């Protein structure tokens, strides 16, 4: 309010004189008890009376001329904090206030005794109100809103309060937000956005707090931006020229400053300093203090005949007086402890509900003029201040836990723990692999040692056998000589020799049986090698196979010959044994040495077995046989050959360099034929995997669609039950979903429904591929919509995928969740899908993604999508949700 007849910020500059006594109300004790279990961290109530200061405006030029013969009607006694209001030259009324400011009091002095205690309380977490009340032209706006562009000493309470707040907060952890409003003709208007001219008041039913959710809220980082905000607001504020003031405010201005300040805690913990096992139990969220400062520049109370208001200005004056009258009634009721306080009679009283009789620390400065011509208005203003001093507020500190900051800290710690766990898992896997390789090495060494020991034992047995034969021969010779000398035969000794020969014969029979077993094993190995060579070479490699067969036939004949020799030697040995029993004359005494020769076939067969093992290793079929020959084996009647061939094709298709060759050779057609004609689960699974590998190439995707591949994949998805088969099919369809040109055909041939049908498996790998396919499809749709080549609802929504997407948007599997979150963001980019997504519950998931998603790119995409959609914005405003 102007101090004279000049502009709204006044033309009078009060000189700096000796400061009078301070007007600092006592702050509530710093050790206010707080409930740690309360989510709002509310403090105990502290009594605080409304503090009232009176400021006298100096005479202006008009008053100096008009009242030259009269003394001022007001006499100030600042040292006693008293004010005398003269009724006449001999009678006056005396009033006491918390502070009396003379006409020479500086703006700094006014701020320190009126507003600074309130600002300090706001920084401590209390609500605070600073309000100016008085007649038009007595200096309210000068006291509160003077910017001081030319003279910094003339700055008002608003500028000085923000300067103190900015000096006492930390930009890294604290925040300041500001709203600037005016109450004009009982409507609340936004001074930052004049188009927002009918803001509603919302009152919390539980706490009783009053808020204005429709008002513009701006973050303040420095003093200059705040001054610019005040300048814009003052330019939009409604003012008019009256007889009392050349630029009289026709509205009540309200500056709302919200301060969030972190509370320093000496016992603050470090997550790294705590035991990992007790991390969750020891975590406490940091504390935030929320303070709200309201600076109210009331429009001046005036009498119509003195201000000369007419027409529309008359209606404005009526509205101002009615709202001020309602404020006076509320203060009267509070001062008299009335059971009913008419707060709802005016929007002004509703906005100031917390300032008078609430939980706010309130300071009121009443401005008066010295002229006896306005003695009645001055007396009314003084009485208003006297009644306000009787109002008691119950101050409450406002603290709450900063769960958002705690969540970020915990997310960082979880990421560290996950990385550490993955590192330890990798070390564990490497250690397991090292142990496995070492075990394999030890087993191989043990096998080699066992073979060597077996050979040594065999050699030893052979030597013992030869030695026993020699001893037997020597003994036989001695006995024969004795018989020749004595002429008689020791029958007992001959019987013992026959028993030993029988034992040798049994040993030879065992050796023969072992030889036959080895021959049988060799035949089995020969059969296996023949089958493998048939599978690798096919009919076209007959020459090579024929050579192998001829070689094996020669070896077989040689073995049979060796067996015949062994049998003949065994028979001969039997005959010799019989002859030994029949002819003790020693004529065939050297024949038992034939047993040594019978060991030769066994040694030969052992060396041949090692050669067959070396030839059993299979070389690279692709290089040795050729791709066309491998593909021809896909039609083989032998199931084992067919499975082996399709595995080879699938492995080749995994490399990009081979994909074009496979397609040119007809491999894609053969694979699709396998899906169409065979019911074997293994063949279908491997064939689907090979098709999925080929589908990674964009050039092959159209060929797959042209040859009816999507129909065959959908049919396989319907019939299969094996999770690995479904994973291969889902992967192939997901690759096709990423092609913009195949969208309509993919949907018409049942690709989307096939994807949704595979979720019945509930296997994480299958669900991950399904989510990837839906995300690819949604991305292509979003791109086509942004380019203007596609219109209308999403095909995914029409096919009923939205409920599944919403259900899995917060899946525990990170890969599924990431694909689904991307799909949601891409669907939301097309405005025509917005209503379906709102009705299907997707809006809530988008809001969650914009706040809590661990990936910054997805979180940014969700936030940008929500802010760019008018439908989403309207629904968020209706639900009072801020993004």
C-alpha cells in the first residue's frame, strides 16, 4: 500500500534512525518431543499469541497543506510500546502493542521486529503468517512488497524474507517453492498465470489444512528470480486511482512460500558402515521439515464517500469491505473464545484459517495515518489490532520422513549388492569350472595309469606263464630220465602233470572267450561308425563310405582268420594234453609252449581297437559334406539322422554369415516343412529355433511370412507343451514383430493371438519372449503413428493384450518388466489409445514407471508421454496427481 498519493510501492523513504526495542517472539523449545513412529512426525503443540505491531505513516504533501492548523491525531510512545489516539485537545485513548514503529522507522527495522521471527520459525518447520492491515494509502504494500530496485534499503518484507530463507538452506538437500495469488471479488486468481482465474480451495478432512492445488508453483533458486516473480505478479495485480491513493489495490495479495528443509542428524548412519545382514532393520529415513510462509497484503479498508468509488470500483470496494468485515468477525469470535467462528463466510477467512486460531505463528502489522481527518478509520484499525492480540494459536512443527531420499539410497545400495553378488557368482562359476577341468584331467590321468598298470600286470602274468611252462618241462624231463633209468613210470607224478595241463587248457578257454567278446565289441563299434558316416555323407558320398566299409570288411576277415587260428591252436593244445596223458614217453614235450603263441591275437586286437577309436571322431560336416547334402538329410527316414541334420542346420543358422546360404539352398523351406509334417517334439523345437535365428535377418522375415511361416509357428504354439519349444516359437514371432512392414499381416495370420496363447506356460523364458514381441510390435506402431502412416487404436489393444501388459508391468522378473514397461510407454504415445489405457488401469502403471523405474531412459519416456497427452493430463488433474 502506498504511503502517499504516488504509485503502489510508495514514494516515501523513511530515514534510518535509532532502532527501537526488538519485537522477537520467543521460539518454541528446540527439544520438542517427536513421535518416531508417526509418518507425519508431528510435534507437540506450543502456545503462540498473535503478535501485533503498529506503524505510523508520515504526513504526505496533501495532509501537510490540509491539516496545517491541526496536530496529529496519533501520538506514539515507542519506548513504552504505547499509542495515544486523541479524541480532542484534552482527551485521548491509550493502547499498548507488541511493537510501536514511528514514521521514521526503517524498512530493515520493520522486517526485524515483525517478520524475521516468523521466518526463523518457518525454517524450523512451523507455518508462519505476516499480514498488513490498514486504511487505503497507509503504506501496507510499501511495508510488504516494495522491491527496492533503486534503493536496497527500501526493500519490503517479501524480498527480505526470501533473502533470509535462501541464506539458511542448502540447495543440494532443501527446496523452496512459491505461489503468488490475489483474491479479487471473491475469486482466487493466479498472478503468475492470469488465465487461471478461478482457483478452488481444498481442505483436508483429516488435518484441516487448506491448500490451493490449482495454483502455479515455481521453484526458487536465487533472489533475482524471486524479485522477477514479484515484478510479474505486481504487474498483473488489479489497482485503481481513488481519492485516497492514486494506485489503490483492489484485491488482497497472498504470497505463499513452501520451504522443505532437511534435519541434520548426528546419529546419521552410513550404509557401508553397517552389517549387511542387519541393513534393513537399521535403516532410518532422513527427516524433512516443512514450513509454509504466507505474506498477506490486504486491500485497504475504505469508506465510499471518502474514496469516491463509483460503478465497478464501487462493487470492488464492497467486496473488499465484506471480506475484511468477515475477517474482523472471525478475530472477534476467537478473541472472545466463541464456540462458533464464521470462517466460511469469506474465501479470505478460509485462506487465513490457520493464521488466526490455527497452528501458524502470526505477526500482524497495522498501518495508520496521522491525519485527524481519518481518525475514525485509524481508530477502527487500532481496535482490529487490539482484538487480534487476544487470539491464541497452537504452533505445531511439521516434520516427516523423506522416504523418497531413503528409497534412492536403498536402490543404490541394492545395485551395489547386485553387482557384488554377480561378481561373486562369476568367481564361483569360474572356480567350479576350474575344479571340473582339474577333475577331468585327474580322471584322464587315472585312466592312463590304470591302462599302464593293466598292461604291466598282463605282461607279468605272461612271464609267469612262460616260467611255469619251463619248470613243468624241466620237471617232465627229470621224471622221464628217472623212468628210463629205473624202467618204471611214476604214475602219481603223471597225474599231477595232467591236472596242470587241464588247468592250462581252462585258461586258454577263458582267453578265447575274452577274444570273442572283443570281437563283438568291435562289430558294435563298426555298426555305429557306419551309421554316423551315413548321416554325415548321405548317398552322395558313397565312394568314401564304400572305402570305409571295404576296410572294415578286410579287418573283419582278418579277425575271423585270427579266431580260426586261435581255435586251431586251442584244439591242438587239447590234443597234446590228451597225448601227454596217453604217451608218457616225452615225444611231444615241447608242445605246451604253443600256449605262448595263442596270446598274439589278443595283442593285435587291442592295438586295432585304439585305431578304431581314433577314426570314430567326426570332422566338421559342413566343410566335409556340404550344405546341400546336410539339407537333404532333413528328409531322411531315419529319425536319428534327421534330428542330427536339423541340429546342424540350427547351429549354422545362428551365425549371420551362414543365414543367406541356408535360405538360398532351400533350408528355410525345409525347416517350415518339418514344422508342418512332423509331430516329434525334438524336431519341432530345433526347427523353431533355427527359424528364430533366420528371423533375426530382416531380409528373411518377409520370406518367412510369404511361405506361411507365421501360421505354422502359431499352429506349433497351440499344439506344443514343452517350455523350450514355446520359447523358440515365441522368439521367432518376437523377431517378426519388429518389422514395420509386417504389422497387419502378422496380426491377421494370428501372430499376436499366438503370443498371448503362450503365456499359459508361465515359464519365465517364454514370458520374456512374449513381452519382447509385444514391445517390438508397440514400438513399430508408435513409430508409424508419429510418421502419420497409421491411425486408429492399437492392434495390440484390439486383440486384448492390454490386461496382460498391465498385470505384468511390475513383474518380479526384470527382463519381463523392462519389455512390458517399454510396451506401455510406446502404446501411450498415441493419443487414441489414452482412454483405453485409463480404463484398463495402465495410467497408474505409467505414473509408477515415471517415478520408480530403475532405468533412466524408460523413466524419462514415461514422464514425457504423460506430460504430452492432454487426455492423461486431464485425468491426472482430476485425480490430483503430480508427475
